[in-house]
């Protein structure tokens, strides 16, 4: 498949590449990984100043109306440099739901996201519900919210939460502040050192003006947002795959054994060629998926499931090869290569793992016949 990027899209990639190369040093990144925020607040402000936080939003709420292709370009470059900033949780998940909803007060929240002055996290995962996020226990009765949500991305930094709940036996999405009476927040770290939270609701008062969507609209918003996020992190994974391959080739050229660079050994050359081929395969699937999403084709979910499955399987394979070819240094905290492996482990588990999306791909295929 031959995808021709527009001049505007090429400039966007070059702009992000320039930022990552000049301003996103790995060792500087490591300082912020272990900070309370888990990212660099100054860089997040730079994202806002560059207009990156406004990219996917519609023009009516102050955005640039960019779509899946531009977001994939951005996330692919983010993946190459292991960017920490919470773009996924704020813009791709919460921002998408708000922008696509008919909620009358959505502009108030989106303006804060675009300026970088406020953050919103989506709370939708519940214990023992696997990937069936529409069958939930968290509910509102007599205007009181009770339940628990797990694995809330960037929850420790969120000013507001979007929460999936049942209201009168109807699936719904609501918005709430982080300081509501009865809300308790426990914070944790993921394998790749990102911040996640568990939210517990104990008779939290909910008003009708906090309801974003109900019924079929709420279900559609959540499903579309999760597939959109799966597409973005798949692009991020491909950026990680590219970086792993390039860093491994560079390392083997400089490491000598038996009087010559180990990159001269044919068996290692074959392994690195396999890494390159696997990366290119995933890139082709990415092109198909982001075009289907951009054009809103009926096959968009199927294409994203195919991509997410292959990224989950091949991403970890490439990272493991990279770590092994780096030897003992590959697992050290001081080298970036081991951090890519951690990233792949997390990406595979998010928004449906490789096995889940293989099943989804088959089920969607059967339903289309």
C-alpha cells in the first residue's frame, strides 16, 4: 500500500521529530519518570503552545479538525522516543468522547484540555469484567454513585473524570471533579512507570447536568474511543519497533567480537532483517487501519483489530530480540532498549490484548458475511 502524506502531514512529522531529537533526551526523561507527575509539565505546556493538544478536536470547539492519520504520525514519533506526556488519556480518550458527544457543556472542558490547564481521565475498567466494558457494576441510585474503577490512566493528575455508570439500568457516561465527597483515589505505577489509579465511589452525589450521554450514544462513544486509542498506541508501538531495530543495528556495528563487529555475523544479520520485516508488516497494517478510520469505513474496527493483534505479538518479539542482541546491557535501567520491552508489555495489555483482538477480527469477519 502506497500512502502519500500531504505536505501538512509531512511538516507535522518533521516538527515532532525535531522536538523529540532536540528536547527529549533519554536521561532527562528518566528524571521525570520518577517524579510525582510522571512527566515534564513544561513539555506539556509546549504541546499546548505548538497546537498539538488542539489537533484532533473539531473547529467548533477550538480544534484543528485533524484526524486519525495525523494522530498516528504523532504517536509513531512519540513511540521512538518513549514520550511520557499524557496525550493518550487526555486528548485521545477523554477528549474524543467529549468532542463527539452532544453534551451541552463540552466546550468548557475541552477548552481546558486544549490550553493544557486541566486534565481529564476516563474511568471505565472494572475488576473481573475482562474486556466487556459495557457490562458494569458501578451505578447511580437515588443520585448516589457507588462502585470501583481500576486502571485509570493518569488518574493522579486528572482534575476531572469521565466515568461509565449504570443509571436506571441504562449504560451512561458522566463527568465529575476529582475532589467530590465520597471519592477516594489510590495511585500506582505500571510496568513502564506510568501513573494509573483506582477510583472508589461511596455515595458520591451525581446531578443530571453531569450526564454526558446515555444508552446507545454512550456505548458508541466508549467503543469508538477505545478503538481510536488502540489505533494510536499501535502507531506508538510501531515507533518503538523502529527504534529497537535502528538502535540494535547501531549497537552491533560498534560491538566487536573475534576481531570484527558482531553485525558482520550472518546469523545476527538474519535476525535483524526479520526485525525489519516485522516492523514493515505492522506499518502496512497501520496504513490500512488509519485510512479506514479516517474515511470512517465499515471495516475500520476489523482493520484496527488486525493491527493491534500483530503489534502485540511482533512488538514484544522485536523488543526481546533487541534486548538479547544488546547482551547484559539490554536489561539495565541506564539503556533505553529495556524500556521499550516494558512499553510493549503495557501496550499489548491496553484496550484488548493480541488474543482478544484476534477473536474480534474473526467475529467481525463472520458478522460481515
